[in-house]
């Protein structure tokens, strides 16, 4: 018989905390209250930076020996959107016909609750002296700028000599059915902000002006007319999308002085952010003229090569669900992009269909199965 928090009850308690980034809403207090009776030492970590809000985080650990198996996730959630469109109160955590509704139900408060119950079950069977450690790295800044969250917790850990040996991130990874997909990597993301400078003037006297728009169009064509690559063994082809073109000109008889565009590149491990920035500048320079470009890098592509860790997770998923999961690198970014510099990392969580939507929800059966999978992973990891 297991002791400690039940995932369903803890998930409801966490969802009832209105923790829209960067607010904590009491969520870390709730999680700490569930972990400390199990023997976890909880470190509450608030980090600050210029022009960003303070963010609360937590690192909890039981055990002092290696290996240290870490569950990682976030308690912050996106805004609820159209409240009137919800079947229930977005922070009410109601269960209707076996389905739990609420913001964070899939992304990803429920997975954190499953972390806690899985650890409690493991400890109830093995005691605290199991020749290793279990930890939880929980941030309140994954849905936000990701400046005062996981990255700084990892720096804090490094300064204290804390090491991780493997990490499971509980992001929702399954497209339609629990068990379909384990993520062993992520594409990188680079955003660019391009501004082409000219000289404003009258459209009837173009020789007295310098129209930046033709150059901007040529620059955008230069970066979109050819494929970046054809994909790799574990990654789909890289993808560059223009996201906006803006002149701000409301008159038909004025040649604008400046023209701007923004774009985003989701790239595989054929490239690095540095190589992509050099490639982009080369193509802009080939068009010529006066321009500025700024880049924002969310993270480089990474891959945890298939091996013992992904095998362990696949076996656990298949044992509980009967489904052999695909090992995938699809989707957006996650905090795994920071953790991969410290230890092998993979992601497995709930079904992603309702995340960030009105009526975000999870079936209670999926919640229970996810808890079983996480417990099975712990059993296999420490047995090996």
C-alpha cells in the first residue's frame, strides 16, 4: 500500500493555484507540503534579473548518494484565455465523467503530481536508503522568458556541487494516446529581426529617395528560396518562417525610409545557432545596402542518443500502456535544452491535444497510468 500524496489529489491542489507566469499562486508551497513528509529537503530559490520579474523555483532531493535521478517540470501556466469558453472554472480542478479540467492539467501540473506519487510509492517499498537520490527540479518560468528559472537553478546546483545523472522532463509529449512518444531531443530555435534602411521620399520623385522595400524582399527571398537541409536520422528538416513584414506606411505617395521583417528558424543538429547566423548574414550581405539584424536564440538543437536511458523509458511505457513509443525530436522547445548540458535527458508526459487551450484537461486513467510509468522508470533505473 502506497503512502504519501495521491497524484489526483495533488494535481487538483496544484491546478487550484493560479500560477500564471510569473506568479506562483501558492503552487510551490503545495508541492513542498507534499514532499517534505516523504523526507525530501526542499530548497526554495527566487531569482532576479534586469527587466524581468522575479521567479520562484524549487529543488527538492531525498538521498545524498549517486546516482541522482531527477524529475523536472514547471508549475507556471499560460493565461486561461476566454474564461466564458471553459466548461468549468479554469482553476477549479473539477472532475467530470472521469476527466480533470483546469489550466495546467496537461501542461504540466498533473505530471508533477505524478512525480510525487511515483516517488512516494518507490520510497514506501525501498526505504530512504536505496543507494541513490531522487530529486525534483521545478521552475515557475518555463512558459515565460526562461531567464530566472531552470537555467539559474542549474547554475545554483553547480555552485553547490549538486550533480544530476539522468533527468525525465514531464512535458506533454503524446499526440493522441498516452504511450505514443518519448522525446529524446529538440530542435533549436532562432528568431531574427531584420531592418533595412533607405531614404524616405515622394513616389513621384524616386531618384530623390531610396526605397528599402525591394532590398527587403530580395533578402527574404534569399533565405526562403532554398531548403536549409533535408533532415537527419533523428530530426525533421529545418524550417524557416517569415512571421511579419512591417513598413508602417499608411500613405500611397510616400516611399518609406525603413522596412522591417521578423522570422523564426526551427533547426536540427545539422546547424548551430552560430552557423545559422553566419549563413543569414552572408545572404543579406549578398543583396547589399544598409541594414541591421538582431538575433534571439532560444536554444540549440540537441539529441540524447538512443541508448540505456531511452531504452529504460521505452520499456516502462510499453509495460504500462502496451505501446512501444516512438523516439522523437518534434515540437517546440522545453527546459530540457538547459538540462542536456548536465546529464542525459528525455521527456515523457501526457497527451498534448488540449494544452494551452480552453478546457485543458486530462483523463484520470491517463493520470494513473502516467504515475505507474514514472514509478516503473524509478524501479528500472535504480535496479540497474
